[in-house]
C-alpha cells in the first residue's frame, strides 16, 4: 500500500514547487513509525537536533499561498491553483492524521506528512526560504 500512496502523491506533486523566497520541488519522504505526530515527536523523527525550531501549521495554511491567496493577476499562478488543490486533497485522501511541520529557521524544511496504510509516517517534503 505504501508504494501506491507514494505513486499517487508523487504524481500529484509532479512539476509543482513550493514558493517562498525560492522555489523548491516536493519529494517523497518516509520517516518510520511514531507514537504521536506532535512537534516534539516530529523533531526526533526528522532527525533534527534538540532545540531546533519545529512549528506545526494547518494544511490549508501551508497551501494557501498557492490556492486561496495566489495572485489573481498572475495567469500562471491561476492556471496551477487546481493542481495545488488536487495535491492538498491527495494528501488528505492518501494519509491519516495529515500534519504539516516546519523544521528550522531561514532554510525551513517543510513536511506534509501523515500515517500511511502501513502505519509509517510519510508524505511530501520541500524547502522554504524565509529571511
């Protein structure tokens, strides 16, 4: 089942980038098992050093810049809105307990993850740059 989940999410993310101060593609990540998907637990699961900033944001807020808040005067952004909406829905439909964790500062690793049918924590990751 994890292979089917991975294929579906990679297909939905193909050619899309997460836009911040730079553009970064989405990539599949599988992080293993975790008891609870909390910022503290995710820090260890992601292999981040103790004290590294981990913030949880709602899935809707994570994609808002590409969907609800995309520039109405930018035809390219408007053309991609439905693809980002479909990616958000693919995450919701493919994974249980979907969460978005932002790990780090300035160069922030973003993880849109949940539990696969096999019980592991997996999903898509990208990078945001915020100075």
